[in-house]
């Protein structure tokens, strides 16, 4: 039986476009279907990339205001939000055009429209039928809704709306103290907003290392964040003067009303799997809508799922790795993702990064481990740069010394985590990092010193 394509990928985000490029590299005839006119998905268009552009710009703005004078630099700065937004859009546009170029280079057909599975080897794109030997679902995720809070992307916004506000709100409420809420809250706090964060749990950054959570909260509070922990939002009503928000204790209790200029809803994301035609071919999903998959294969032969629409951390680089592996498996090669070595980064200042298991997870699993920890306060380069907040922590197996996890908070730790991730891919011991020469003076030395501290021979503290 002949098909229009070897592979049709539904979704042009990090998972989908990387899967498409890899398929093209492997000689497969491939098409990528995407509803947006631009490729890159949520991450590139209204997520990871524009938020990092604003994080960087707002960091420079705040640093010029607060840090320059102490280093002997005299400067007067003012905010031009319109130009800052244009700079953000320029970064996004350049990168989306880059993906279009890579599609042409690797002979990938880009089909604009909504893809829906109509049969085991059939996809409908806005009324046009396409056949394929393999179908890869890479539809990503969407903002999770909060009952009683209707997003209008003007006064009550999701992360998408928060990236394009026309002016700095005087009072901003962030619902959810997770990664997205803290990053976007950081942007607008630096630009002048009073930021309050309401979190259902009694701590910020759910699921992260406990020591990191505590230190991050102390640092962010010192920066000006106002945390309302152990509380939930039960209603939000848009008025002419702003948004009237009703909160109460997570366990229930007396309600409290407060008015904010803008409310940002960041309670998480859910898989985008509705109206894809999954029922028509019997693709299995769980009760939350995640597609069930085993090594990216669904229960229907020839249909695959990668990225946010299936299980695992909702991270662009996880989707990218899955897309690459799925393409290689489809081409008859070996494809694999090591889920024990997928780093996660929070791009606040200071950054927060982690890979592998936390102490809490190791204790719950009954795994005996050793811990090494080193503060940036004792790192020469961090002291020179006046960026001494935070620490590096490395966890290793008590008997084998194999690295089981690493957790960091500090400036540029999003880059430092790569060293430990690579070490874990090679099943390295903490001693391997401890005995690897690191350039001096660099902040990377903090990683080495933490590895030394696993065996209690750190030499710089």
C-alpha cells in the first residue's frame, strides 16, 4: 500500500519539529501539520523563548538601577516597554524563520491547519485528506483552567497574555508558585509591579528539592515578592477598577477579597488531546487526557505520541529528545530517552536547576545516599560578581557513589546543571567530577567543590 508520506507529525512544537527534522535527515518523506502559521509551538511563540527575552531585558533594567552604582558605574535608566516588547518579538520571529529554513533544508513539508486523525493511516487537515504509514502526535499542552476564574487575556491573563501586557500593572496577582508563575512574576516585579503570589500548598516550587524551595522563597521574598501560601483562589471578578479576587485558606475558612490590576493564572498545563480523533482509532488516554504510550508507541500500531501530550515532565527539551528518538525508531534505528537525566531549570534570578532525584524522593524510596553541598558565598568568581546567593548540592549513592541527583540555586546554574546531567548519562560517580580539573576562577568550581563535599573533602570552605 502506498502513502502520501512515511510520517505525518501533528504539532510543530519542539517535539514535533525536531521529530520532523530527524525524519528528514534519515531519508523519510515527512510532513508536519501545525495550526499556527509559525512553527515552534507554545515554547517558541508564547512560552519559553519570549519569556526568556523579557527575563533577560528586565534583569538588565533592574541591575542598572540597583547594582551599577556599587561597582563604580553611574547611569540613569528608564523603561521603554514598547521597545522591550519589540525586541522580544524580534527574537521570536528570527527563531521561527530558522525552523522554516531547517524544514526546507531537510525536505520537510510544512502544512498549516488543524490535524485530525480519521483512520489508522489517515489525517484530515481542514478538509484535506493525507495518508501516512506512521502518525506522530505532538500536540503539546494548554493552560489549565481554574474554576471561578475566566481568562480574558486582558485583566485576567494566562502566561500568553502576561507576555504582552501593554503597561506595567501596579498590583499583579500570580495564582500558582510554580515555574511559570515565578518567572513571569519576576519580569513584572523588576519592571515595577507589586507582585503577590497565592499558592495552594504551604511551599513554593512544588516537587523540587526542599532546601532549594526554602532558600528560593527567602530570596524571592527579599526581592519583593509577597507570598500567600496555603491559600486558594475561589473567584475573580473583572471590574472597571481591576479584578476583585476572593481567596480563602486551602482547608477552607473565612473568605478575603482583594483588588488587583492584573491576575495571572499559572496553576499548570493539561495535554492538548481533545478533538484529535483519538476515539476514532482507539488511541488510549488516561483520565486526565494524557496519551498512553510505551517507548512513544501508542496502543494503535503506527501511531506514536511524544512531548506534553503524553506522560513525563512538560519540558521542551524532553519533547525534543522524544521526537528524535521516535524518528529513529520509525526509521528502524535505536532510539532512547533517559528519563533519569532530564534537567529542569527555573529562569528567575537567581536561576534554579535540578536533575535526577531529590532527597525527599530518595528517602521515600529507601535509597541510602550521600550529600555534598557548596555555597556560592565561598566561590571566588561569585564573590567578584556580587552574585553569592544559593548553593550547589550533589546526591550520590552511599555504596557505589553513582550520582543520583543534583540541585542548584544561583546565577547561571541553568548552564552548570549540564555538567552533572552529562555525568549521569555516563553513570559517573561524584568522585569523577571531584577529580576533574575546573578552570579558576569560575562558578563551575562550585559544582566540583560540591562533588568533593560528598566525601567531605571540599577544599574551599
